[in-house]
C-alpha cells in the first residue's frame, strides 16, 4: 500500500488513497499512526480525486475516530497533491464539513506555503455542538467544572468542535495534561472537543498550545489556531485582519474579515513516500 508522510509545523499525517486503505478505516489509522509499530502520525488522511481541481478528503485521528477536519491536514494533502501533479496550485479540498479552497506556493526542498479558506466560523451552541440549555447564538466565557477547578471556555467550530481557554502565563505541559483530556471528553461536548490554551501577546499575536480530540498534545493545529483567533476576536482581544498564532511547532497566520470566511496561511513539509508491508486489519 502506497502512502506519503507530511507535517504542518510538527502536526504530522499519513496520506493514503481512500481506495487502497483497508476497512475499517479507523482501525487501519490506529495501526498506521502507532509511533513504535507504524509510520507514526497524528492522523491518517484518505483522498480521492473528484475532478480536475477537486480532491475529496477524510481524516482519521490517531485513536481511529473520525476527525472531521484538520487545517494542517488540508494543507499537507493539498501540497502533496500539487507536488505529485495530481492537482493544480489552486484547487479545492473537500472534507465532510465542506469545500476548502487552497493556494500553494512552492518554497523548495519539499516545503510549501499554503493558504486555505477554512469556511465560516460556527458559533451557535447547537451547531458546535454543545449541550448548552437553553441554546445560545454563541458560547463565551462559559464556566465548566474540569479536574476539580472551574474553567471558563469559549466554544467554536470550523467543521470540528473547539474550546479555547485563555490563560496567563502560557499553559505548561502539566496544565495541558491535567485539563486537556477532561475538557475533550466533557459532557458539555457530545462529540468531544479540541482544546486550545491561549495567551494573548498583542493585538496581532497569540501564543497557543493544543490538546487535540482523539490525539492528545500536538505541536500545532490548523483549525485549533484559527479557532483560537476566532475566540480572541469575539472577546475583542485581537484584530480581525491578521493575527499570528504562535504554536510549539511554528507560526500560522489567521484572518477573519467581517462577514467573511476564516483564512489561514502556513507552511507544510513533505517528508517521504513509502510502501506499507504489514497487513492492515
């Protein structure tokens, strides 16, 4: 089975044609993502061509669950498809939440800068989804009990659920390990959630660390960085027309113009291609 490996700021993925990944895809993803007995990754992305300039995409988290969407994953797949001659520099990646247009700039040595339209920011409590009752048009500074403390979260979605926790100073590993898994599986989020720990550095820059649904701590997250910026904009902590999201693995640029979709730009690197030999389940 042919596969490729790529990462966006250390958030790494295995790319496989949907037609060749054995069913059930979730079980295959768990095996491939194993960092000791597999290729190692935060997720597996399956792809299928849908036309001259459109590519279907599914994301499977490292635990085998359906990831819905990954911003870094979209960029990795787009860059690989362009480098392989499968897609032009401007094309559309189509994950289940809807089309995500991309534009690719080669940087040399297997590196690419990719701009992605991440779609509209989803704010309504039911659509994220959450169990908030009564339902509300947004979820800001909502208190949740987690690991014996009250945490105030701002929930959003970009096709996958997120909650931002604003903290000062920036979250350390111990805080992420204590709160991340509890918030991910909190009953407030019926489909679980990704968690962002956000520190506002200026009107143009945030520091953000991640606990990702179905994965755990990651060096970066595309939709997580974008959702963190959206949450900061909702609180009027940052500007709408361009914010740097500084992750452990590097920096992403995010803008959310008034009345428009969220747009993100960041680098990815194509690492290698290979043939998977062991049987998948």
